[in-house]
């Protein structure tokens, strides 16, 4: 029997070592809670890094999407188009505001929002006289969606875009930061993301007035008055000054984190790229993916194993891997929602979900750890005598 080996995680937090300096400074000046100089600086630094005019720091990426929907005045009776192939947090805020989500399938080239499906959804909505009040476009696993075509379509119908860039901080599309193409972009600093504040989020925009309103809504929507007065419904959604300090130190190493995750991806591709039946998530030309997670699909007939076999083999070796996101139109909580497939015969997100897997991709993954993952996968492939070997 093999000795139990240390666990390898999918995407653990990776501290730079400088976070503590910001936390100590906050303690020394007693700027513990809420807001403070780190929050202002973190907002400025994210705006500068992404090239957006401004940013508002919030308690999570989910909160940022919720605030974006509120800023666009979306409520009961309104429709919101949203990528189907994503984490539930992309669409939960649509339910928070009482609106109706309509889910859009993925396309094979980016695994993100299908322009064909979006076109069809717009045509139907236009005919029904019920255009959506926003489109939430997700950049999954760090790969940018086809923004030029998506924006052209949304502009034609005059519908604002919210970019869910929770997974794509550090990615670019035609040289410009992912998350800065729509009316609003949102980032997440949850513990599993490419940089983390343990929990946190950010909304970016070129509309300073809207960002001020975001800060207002996120601090209980308190009116300017000597007493506590509130004219609209608000939230307690701001990021704490302590966590913003962690974020500032993390942002300084973001480029290194992107390089490290891209190197992890390249190692997997070198190890398995020639193998029949394995396909890695594509990278659209003129984009740079941060390769937040290395994602691939397995064709069971050609590879000889399916993802359940592979997940079980990795789990037995104490390695954390995951299936790809289950499409939201298949989630029980969204049962009955409308869904637009890529084509009449092809539902891309369902196919990806059935055949795809994410491998350990952390920027702190050592060469030895990655070799353990690669060896574990080879062992399960060899068990079925893969014809490529
Ligand atoms: C992580 C994530 C979110 C939510 O971010 P939180 O900060 O965890 O609330 C939203 N969308 C996607 C695609 C994510 O991966």
C-alpha cells in the first residue's frame, strides 16, 4: 500500500508574503473596520491595472453583480440574458432583484457565450417586445468571450453588458483587460480565485457617477443627513479595510500569478496534448487567458476513460479535481427558465459538462506536485491501454 500523500488542491490561496505589512499598518493606525485608506487605494490600483476609470470595492463578486443589476434599475418583470455555462453566482443576483434569467449556451471556440444563440434570443425578445435589460457575459476559467461580436449585438439592441470577469482578472482581449468592455465589469477575490482577499469583490466602470451610487447602495444607502435616513433599499456590501490591504499586496503579484498558471497549463498540454480524445480549453487568437483553471474534455471512446473514472483515480491519489460547471439551465433552482442552445442540434454547454474536467492549477503548484497529477492521470489511462501509447 502506498503512503498517504499530501493533498493537492484545485486552486488554493497563494500569498505573496507582503499581505501582513498592509494588515500590520491597518492595525497600527486602528483602521480595522469598515472602509479606510486601503479600500481607496485598492480601488485606485485595480482601476489603474485594468485601465477602467474607476472601481468600487465590495464584499464579494456576487455582491458586485447584484449592485450592477440595481444600478441598471432591474427588477420584477425584467429579463436578463446570462451565460448558462458558469458558476451559480453569475445568475443568483438576477433572482435577488426578482427578474427573470434567460440562459444562453456556449460556443465551441471559446466555451463562452454563443453569438448564434444570443442572436436568436435577441430576435425572439425583440419580436415579443420584451428585450432584456442587461446581458451578463461570463469569461470562464479566464478565457474571454467573443466580446466584439457580443458588444455589437448588444449595442444594436441598446442593451447594457455586465461582464462577469470573476475568473478572468489578468486576462486580456485584443490587449485590453477582461472586464472593461461592458457598462460594468466585476471581479472576485474569493479564496479560490487568481488573487484573493479571502473574500471580496470589485465593480469597475467608466461611469464615475454610477460607481458613487454603487458605494452608496453598498453602505446601506444612507442619505446625507445628520441623522440616519434612507430613501432607497441598500446593502451592507463594502469590503473591509483589512481585506483591501490583502488585496493590494496580491495585486502586486498578479502578473506572476498569471505566468505561473499559464506555465501549469503548458505542462499539462505538453504531457497530454498529443493524446487521442483529450482536448484542452481553446484560447481565442488575440486574447490572453489567465488560465485560472486548466480545463479539458475527454472523448471516452478515444481516450478509453471517462471523467468519472479520472476523477475517482485522482481522488484516490488525494488530488482535488472537479467536473466543469454544470450549466445553469440544468440547475433545479432555475427549472422552467428559458434557454437558447448554440444550434438546433448542438448544446455546447451540456456536452462540455458531460465530458470536461478541471485539474489542479494553483500558482503555487510545485513541479513535483504537478508531476504527481500527471502520473496519476497516466496510470488511469494506461489501465485501459490507450492506443496512443
Ligand atoms: C467566483 C465567481 C463568482 C462569485 O464571486 P464571489 O466573490 O465568490 O461572490 C461569480 N461568477 C463566477 C463565474 C465565479 O467564478
